[in-house]
C-alpha cells in the first residue's frame, strides 16, 4: 500500500465514514461531494470537454463528452454515489483519465437521482443514451464503465438492452459495483469494520431512497439477480476490505457460470472504488489495466 493510499484510508475513516448507527442525509451527502469536487485538478493535456444539456424531446438527460483528438473508441461512463448523489462534475477526473489513457471519447452521463427520481429512472436514462450513441457508433466500438452504483447501473442497462434486442457493447468495466440492493452478501457484515467509507445502514438508506417501495430483489434495481447470459466481456474491480466485496465476487461467479468472459481484480487494503481516485499510485496502475482492456476489446478505428 502506497503512502498516498494509507493517508486516503485515514482521511475516509476519520472524516467521511459515518459512526455506526448513524443515518446519512441526502442533502449533507450532496453538499459534501460538491465541496470535494471543487478541488479538482485541470483536465489532462489534450482532453477536451463538451457539455450536453438535457434534451426532453429525445428523452436524454444531461451529459458531457471528454475526448482526445482523433479518439479510437467510445466509452460510456456512469458515476457512483448511491443513486442519490454525485454527478459528472465529481467524476470528471476519472472520465478524463480514461479518455487520455484509452485514447477514447468518454460520454459521462448525468442520470436522474433518487429520491426525487426513483428506480428505474437511472436505468431509463442510461438506456436512452446508449440508444443515442448507437445511432452513430457501432456497438463493437463502445465500452461501458461505472463505479459503485454506476457499476450496477452499467449491468442493469446491459440487461435491459438485451431484453430490448439491442446489440451489446465490446465490453464493460465495473469498479466496486453495487449490484445487490437487498444486501444479502456476507461482506456487508464481515467487512463493516474494515471498510473505511461505509457502514451497512448507509447502504440501506441509499437503497430505500432508490427503490421507493420496489422489491430490492428486482433485477432492474439489483442486476445481480438478473440474467447474465449474453453479456459482453467484463472487467470487475473490488477491494477485499469493503462491504461490497461480495457483490463483486458473486457477480463474477454468476457471469462465468452463464458463459460470460469475466475477470475479477481484487486488491487488499484499498478503499471502495479506489481506481477513480486518480492520484493514487494504485489507481494509476488499475486505470492502465482498464485502458489495456479497452484497447483489446476495441483495437481502434
């Protein structure tokens, strides 16, 4: 573990993780993430940003493109935040890093958030943008990626696309995906102390806001319980020290059992979604692996 990762773990445990038994507030969480997003570094040299407003007529939520000149592939990125916080601004560093490392144009989708917009609003937004991108980009040139809730959203979007007969992208990358809102994985409890960011009750709060009465076992919200057959190749990352570890390991097992090509990368002593913390040496190493996966899946134009 690098010294940067050590201090990042300390910061999250001391300044971010709620005390056991403490419930989170939507507004406080959003304000906290907004404050953190103000400290962002400039875009990497050669990466350009284009904001896209919502298009009600087309059924599209806001989004933004981050792109290098002459991109070789297209990435659709879905941010995490428990389905109730964060956005394209908080996750711009990882989207920009993927653009540079994978020589890609990256569409970062600002999907609607709970509790104002409960499930399946996020899935509808993701699927609408996938249809839009497919209008001018072959599926074989697209890779999806997302972290935490965004990782779950990638999987839910893929399953919905399969049900509607849409072609699959070339691959998908999931950072610590939240795919089981019913919280049936053993790591929810066995890793509660080791996780430096969350307690089990924090996941329960977020799930309640997003589900709004829907069954937590409904695959639209919890794609772990959906059909894995026909999914594109997956690259999954998770920390051995996070409460969502079992989401990743069970997803890996179910995907492989369904005949999906899937690789699970586990790392010890890392915080939840460490690959998006782009200044960490461990994140840089993980993002190099992601870029290699994207180049392998989409060799280039």
